[in-house]
C-alpha cells in the first residue's frame, strides 16, 4: 500500500478504525473475532490503528493493546481522551470532560490498557465546550513533554478551534467524519489542515456501511446500534437514500471496484493529506477496503460521483440533535 504522512509519521494510506470491535454497531464481535481481525490487519501491512478510551468503555484499548503489543514499535497507534466512560451509581455513562485533570487521567488509563509507554497520536475526542480548548490542549502538550504521547490531534473541531489549539501546540491531525455523504470538512477544515500541515483523518469513510451496499433494511439493526439514533438511518430517510445506491453501484462497476472501495478511493483522490480509517469486524471486508488504495479514478467519474452523492442529495442529518450539540459546528 502507498504511504501517507500522518503528522510526523509515515503510515499506510488506509488505516484501521478499531471502534467496531467493541462498540457502536450492535453487539460487538467476540474477543477471538476481534483478535483475528487485528492480526489479519497486521498481516496485510496495516501500520496505523485508531482507538479511544471511549470505545467499549476501555475494552477496545485493552483488546488493541494486547493483540498489537508484539508489534508495538512498528506501528502508529492513535487514541483519544476527553470523552470516556465514567462510573455512576446507575452504571457507566459517556462523559465529555476536557479539564486538564480529566485528560491526564484518561491518558494514564489508556496507557495502562494499551500496555504501552507511549501513544503516537493522542486526540482530544471532543472539544468540551465548558473548557477553553487551549486548556485541554495545554494539558495534552504536557503529556508530549513527559514522553507519554508523541503528537497531538483533535476530533470534530471547526477550523477556528483548530487554529486556537495550534497556537498552543502543533496539531498533527484532525479526525472528523468525512465521506461522500458528509461533506462539512470541505467548508474550511480540510483547507485549514493543509495550511497548518495537519493530516485529515476521515472517520466513517464508508458512511457506516451505507456506501458498501451492505445495509438494505434498517429494521434489521440491533436495538443498541448507534445508527438507530442517526436521522439518515431513520426508515423514511434511509428509504430515500437507498435510491442513490443503484447509480452509485453502476459508477463502482465502471471504475472496476466495489462500492466500498469507491467510497475510500474517492477520499484518497480528494487530497494527499487525507487518510481514511474504515472500521470493520470482518476479514473479507478488511481485505476489500485495503485494496481501495490501488483504485484509480478519472476526473470525469469523480465529478459524476460527487454530483450523485452529496449533502444536498442525501436525506437526513448525520447526527441527532443531542450529538450535534456535542460537536463543534460554531464556525467552520
Ligand atoms: N473521532 C470520532 O468521533 C469517531 C467517530 C466514529 C468513528 N471513528 C473511528 O472511525 C472508524 C470507522 O468509522 P465507522 O466504523 O463509524 O464507519 P465506517 O468505517 O464508515 O463503516 C463501518 C461499517 O461499514 C461496514 N463495512 C466496512 N467495510 C465494508 C465492506 N467492505 N463491505 C461491507 N460492509 C463494510 C462495517 O460492517 P462489517 O463489520 O460487517 O464490515 C461497519 O458496519 C471507527 O472504527 C473509529 O475508529 C471516530
């Protein structure tokens, strides 16, 4: 696979999002299946793995840390703090907390679960709107100085917030949702990243399965699947969105690739500072997704693709109102 620059590191052009092995889309796979997937990724030459304190409330870091440990020095490991599970009387809940003491605690917990002395790329998972981003990033820069993390990233921030953070410490990467059906980063964040020398890490790059032609009936989703809370996956909106798939699949056929590969290849063609991190629980899907790095798309096809699937042709918002309030949509 071709390499791309991720902050100060060289990594494969497509990384692996590990969230799905413990979190998000219904019942997670067994630990054995998760381990198989991670080992297959290593075998396939994946060099960049993405996890977070939040995923499975620590279970994802525990799995990733255990399986990747023998190869630790040869890999770039990204993790995230500032949003994690907190134990309450009624159970564990997800809490956004960007105070310096929370960041320090999150990082120590992540290092322990990951069985490592350092995290290569440490992201602020969400900007906590109660805390100036400069304070959170200040705490993260102390972690760099202490040798606990090697570079810093932000997730789901506006260009304005990125610039504020950059004034405190160089930001190596911004990780935000970006795919054919989620184009917000095109307003300003992609340009700001290019200008500041930060890599843009595209999460949910295959539209959480929609662009893989893998989900035809949202009624089949598990009761706990996060997509049930997302307006684009409501039965009405999804039915409208499914009408985009036949012409989309025809474009994939024309490009000589699968629908999932077309979504990833489009991202790789958009700019050299973009790295997609698809997530999967299946080795066959992993193999398929990684091969997207070799797909070539011509300008005419790219144009037809972009006019077919974009925020105007898609029905429904990407996030619920509650989740939208948690991301930084103030100024792009
Ligand atoms: N920073 C943040 O706030 C944030 C938020 C969300 C995600 N992320 C990161 O981004 C990563 C990826 O995002 P994501 O998982 O939300 O979305 P995604 O990668 O767009 O989609 C994942 C879904 O697509 C399916 N899929 C993937 N490749 C496929 C293929 N070739 N054929 C059929 N189905 C396929 C997977 O199912 P199968 O398991 O069946 O393959 C899964 O349901 C996560 O793992 C996580 O690391 C970060």
